[in-house]
């Protein structure tokens, strides 16, 4: 009887194994059909708010090389891309397949414009790690990190800020260039995070505002202005831009509390004309190949084991501790506080 029982159990285990293998094989077969259909569609159209980043085109080229599916990339400011999508969809013209954007913008466009389809299942979704999980219409792809930039000729080594709190030191009064926190962008995002972070909060922001930082909405020139010596510090600085400043008298600072950050990812457009190519691209951007392209530019990865493969020169930036990101649903509330503190 004991031998018979063991035999039955072995048969049951084997049957479960064969069943699981059958499910895996079916899923593999279904994915191969998606790959074939994507190649038949022949191309993919991606709208992106991540303007001017070499990584975007590098990933597109890598995808083309692997699958033979052409990628048309259209870049623009977030407000411009959103208006384009609104105009096209209201006219019944569905040109784009994917949107590469930030999580806050994706939430707003999903809530207010109903611009996206539910996120499809792709094999590499299981590779997402940590707090950045796919949900609803948004699939995380990478993070951009913000810290502080200093002019090394104006800031002595012993005076370098080590913490976000150090920005509230009276010695920096009138010497800080800052992204405007009263409008959407890195300045607002960091303002939100600092307001919510333990040990910072409203008291820190009030003390920081008292330093009379010079506010700007022309972020493209901010780092150069610090390098020229117009200001001692600039915040929040996109750390992945540091490579563009080689040879200039500047240095980046990663605050002890961690970096503020923006989560970028993809959303599948409503009535995407090439849905299979879109699914294939969504899967590809979570591969090691694509994740390493972003990491080499100093961006944070969404999958494990990428940090060890990242070049040592950018590893501190790409692997920086994350302090927090903004909640898009609280934007009106937080903008009102920013406008009160920064006149």
C-alpha cells in the first residue's frame, strides 16, 4: 500500500509538471505569434517627452537591429505632445502606438483625456523590481535623478552642501539658482518631495525660501550659468546631465537624504495602429540591453543586476538612493503652497 501511494503521488507530481510545462509552452508559442505579427506591422511610432536624450534613439536603434521593426520617434515638450494626442484622438486619427512620459503626466492623461489602453502583458514585466511595478496604463522604464550642482571655484570643499538641509544655510542667500517650484518640472517635483520627506518638510522649505533663490524656467542654461560663476549652486540638477559638463569648474552633489526623482515609462495609446509592435517594444525596454543604455547615461534601472554592469563613472548617479517623487493628484494643493512661499 505504501509503495502504491508513493507511485500515485509521483504520477500526480509529474502530471502537474507536465501541465505547467504545457502552459509555459503555450505562452511561448503565443509570444512568438506576437513577434511575427509585429514584424508584419513593420514599424512603430513612439511619442516622447524626454527631449534630446541620446538614450532614446540608441534604444530605438537596438530594437530595430534585434527585430527588424522600424521606430519613428517624435519628441516634444509634455504640453505639446499632450495637445497633439488630444487633437489626433478627437479627430479619430490614431497615429502613435506608445507614449514615453512621466508617471504624473501619464496619470493626468489617463484620468482627464482617456488617452490610453490597459497595459498588455509581456514576458519581461516579471523583471520589474522594488516599488516600481506596472499598474493600470503605465509601465515603468527608468528614473532620472536630481541633486545639487556647485561651482568649485565659488564653493570651498569644506563648505560643500552634504544635505538638502544645507541649502537653508544663510551663507547661500542670493547665491542659489533654482528651478521654479511654482510650475511643472523638476523644481516643483523636488518641492513636493521636500515637503513630504521626514526631517525636511515645511520648516525646511520656509528656511530655504528665505535664502531668496533666483528662480528660473529655462533649465537648459542653468548648469552653464553655474559654470560661468553667476551662481554658486543650482538645484535641482539632473544628475545624468553631468557628463555634458566635463572640463568645467562644477561638481555634482548627491544629498545624504537621497535624490529626488522622476519615474519615466511607457503607455499604450488608445487604438494603437500597431499593437503587436508596441507590445514587443514594451518587452524590449525591460531587457538588459535597453536598461543598460539608460543606466550608462546615469539613469536608474527598473530591473535587478544592472547596477553591477553600469560603468563605474556613472554608477553613483544611476544607483543613488531615492528620496521620493511627486504625487500628481496633489499638484493643485502643493502648487498653492509653493506660490505662497516663493513670491
